[in-house]
C-alpha cells in the first residue's frame, strides 16, 4: 500500500474549496459514463428522431372521455 500517495491525495482533497469538493464527489461517486436525463432530453429535442410527430393530427382533446 502506498501510504504517502494516500496522504498526499488527502491533503489535496482537504485543500479544495466546497465547490471543487462537490465536483470531485460527483466524478467519484456517480457513474458519469451514462448520459444524464438532461443530455437525453436535449438529444431527443435536437436529434430529429421524433420530428414525424409534428405532422400528426390532433385527434385527442380534454373532452374525449374518462382518463385512463
């Protein structure tokens, strides 16, 4: 085990600002390999895969009956 390395890393972490620590925690503890919800929403809005829905007729209204 490399105790000196661990102690050096600890010193660096303790010297970080709260904002920098939050960013470090996010990078360490959350799986950032998966796209975020925001990224997926942006992709669906700008990617064009759902553009066909713009041409769909409005066949439903609030007066159509009981909600499911």
